[in-house]
């Protein structure tokens, strides 16, 4: 009886020991969940589209640098991204689980970029507890390496001029300067991120590398090219009203709205409706593409990193132009010269008109995603479902980008020139990134 008991105890101990030594499994869904958590924090903290692109990018780069170490498939971005000259080397015999370390690095850098750090910590701690129970030794050594990489990325991102732009002066508005941007209803907010063009680029030589053709000269003469495009915005809005809420143009505009801060007035009260940014929408598309293509953990990190780099560069390129050309929005010109009571379908965002940010970011994202998943990649985009907006089907990323761009015209917040030239600008940025970055060996 005593011998039988000893045998049972020994078997139980062996079983527990084997179970404890089991390798921690981290799935693509775990990584996407971390990005989803960041997206929800961005909505909660109300970050602008340019700043949101920064918050997506650096954590992805940190995770990517982990999976690129000693990889036969992926190549490190050190010495490829501006001023990124070193990453802590990974000893192949260290026992580090790269997937665990990559997710640790992603969460750690994310926490350094948002206001609501506790929301990252809550998500992180639930994973830490799970991993520690699965294999404490593997978790600890992987965590240690992930944190080392995160610290290196944080030091690098801390020198991208973001902190300096926080103390730069607000954008000066000169009401008597015809054709220049003016704050718009209902909140008449200050211009968002007027110095974003001064942020250090990652791949581009400078923010102005792919400067678009100049905006049309301002004029309210009825036969001038500028005023004709103003009339075009007004005319399409009137036609859409006649068609009603179920028109295709209306559906496009609402689907791609992606305004993180919509001011709503009710009586004497004003409050905000918060949603994802354009970058958040495209990161949602990355998730859809990864899931449809059954991407493994490493390809999921790769796809998210490459796309977020494109978004980051696109917003720097676009914002540099916005505050150089400083073009007035359709709402202002229409109210002053055509119809003082007119309001666009979408709320006008608080920054100059030229070029269209959604056009630049979407065109760039489509180029990058096509380089990862191929052309003619059909998918159903359900990114906006949580906001009560139905899914839309697309035959390719480029088709989605074209629709995102023209949606700004239907929404009444951009002229055609800003959209078409914005698409060209985004394509130039995207093609340059694809040609310049060597991420696959």
C-alpha cells in the first residue's frame, strides 16, 4: 500500500513537472487582441489621427524586432529606419519564446504612449498571470528580453521630436486672409497638430519628399477652377439629400467617417461621440486580412508593422502639406458665398483641407497591404459594426482606398483636387516604403 502511494505521488509529480515545462503558446489572435486594446484606449483617450498613427507604429516595431532576431524569414529594421541603429541581440540558446517576448515588447511600448496606462496594464497582467502558470522559467526569460527591446525602442522614439512639438505655438488663424483655413462649426476647435510635419520620419528622407502638386489658387469668381470645385461639393450634397439615407454615396461617407471626436450639441450641452481614426480603420483591415489568410504569429506582426509604418509616414507627409498650403474647408466657403445654413454630411475635422488625410493614408495603406497579401485580395470589412454601420465588401485593398478617398467628397469635407492629389501622394509614399524597406530575407 505504501509502495503504491509512493508511485502515485511520483507519477503526479512527473505529470506536474511536464505540464509546467510545456512551451507557452501565443497566437496571432493574442497579438491582434493587444492591438485592439490599444485601439480602444485611443478611442477612450481621444487621440488625433496623426498621434494615433504614432501610437500604433512604435509598439509594432518593437514586436517585429523581436521576431526578426535569428529569423530565417524576417530581417531587422535596424539601420533601415531613421536613427534606429541597434537592437539587443538575442542569444539563440537563451530559451526565449519570441512570441511571448514580442507581445511583452508591444504592450510595454504601448503603455508608454497612451494616457490610460492602467488599461494596458490590466490587459498585460491577465496574460502575465496565464503565462507564468504555463511555464514560469520560459515566461521570465522571455519577459526580460521583451522589456530590453522595449526600452531600446522607447529611447529611440523619444527622440522623434514629438515632445518638442507639444510645446510649440498654436496655429495662427488670420480671419482676413481669404482662402486660408478657419475653425469650423460646431466646436470651432483649434487646428490639430500644426507641427506634425516636424516629426522625424521613419523611412522617408523628409516630410516634404513627396509633396503633392500645389492646391488650386483661391478664388470666389464663379468661373474660377477653385470655386467650381466648391460648387461641386455643394451640388453633390443637394443630390444626396434628394436620394435619401440609403444612397450609395451616403453609405460610403458614413462608413469611412472615422472621426475620433464628433461634437454634438443638444440644447445648452455639448458632448463628443468617439470613434476610431482612419489609421484605426486600416489596422482593423490588417486584422481581417491576417485572419482570412490564416497568417501565423510572425506574419501577423509583420503585416501590422509594415502597415503602421506606412500610416505613420503618410500622416507626416500629409500634415506637412496641410499646414503649408493652409487651404480653407468647403464648409467655410459655402457658408460665406453660397448658403449660410449649409452643413456637410460629415463634421468637418479641425485642420486645413489640402490634401485629404484619409486619401493619403488609405492609398498608402493599400499599397503596403498589397505588398503583403497580394493584389485582388477580396474581403468583407466589418470594422465599423460596433458603431452600427454595416459591413462592406471589397475586391482589393486599392478599391477600398479609392472608396475611402471619394467618401470625403460625399461627406462634404473635401474638394475633388485634395482627394485625387491625396491618392497620388499616398501612392508615392507607399511605393517608396515598399521599395525601401527590406523586411523579408
